[in-house]
């Protein structure tokens, strides 16, 4: 795993919320910082899965308000690449999809292992029945 660059963040929160967070962190035996990082990651993942948010993100990308890397970090390589190709094709006359960057490795593209397809009921008896 590659170590990410860290940024210090200071913010004001209601004291009762901080007290609850401290209690939860103590019970889980983690730091308050780790609890907040985990909660923020989960919240961003939930928001990123929301279709309305994805529409707003796409619009921001197509309007040039956010870069490819930001889209990739939120939606993943596959969706970011799809959006990039669409944007490139819309900017051409006539529109034609073309990839101007290196193609991601399978591991990077799928953000982990590639799923293996195994047909349902793939047994000799099923094969025999389907041939009859």
C-alpha cells in the first residue's frame, strides 16, 4: 500500500459530538483521528454511490471545474476513463472516441482482482442435458 500524503485539518464541531466521538474511539481502541478518517471515508463512499451526486460530479467534470484525477479518486478508474472518453468525443467534430493516455492495467482498472466468470450449473450432467 502506498502511503498517502497527509494534510492537517482543523475544524470546529459541537462539543457534544466530539465527546461522543471520543467515547466511541475509546471503546474501539482507536484514535479520534482514525475514527474521523474512517467515518469520512464511509460518508464519501456513500455519497459517491448516489446517482444525483454522480450527475453533479459529471457536470463539474464536463464544465472543467474538476480534473480527471479527482473523478478517478471518487468514482474509480473505469468510470473516470468512460467520462474522459465521452468528453473527448464530444469535443471533436465529428465526435470520435479516442484515448490519449496510457490504458490502465487490469488490476488498476478494476481496482483489485479481476472477477472470474463461472457459469451456473457447469457440470457434466448439465452439459449432457443441454446437448440433448
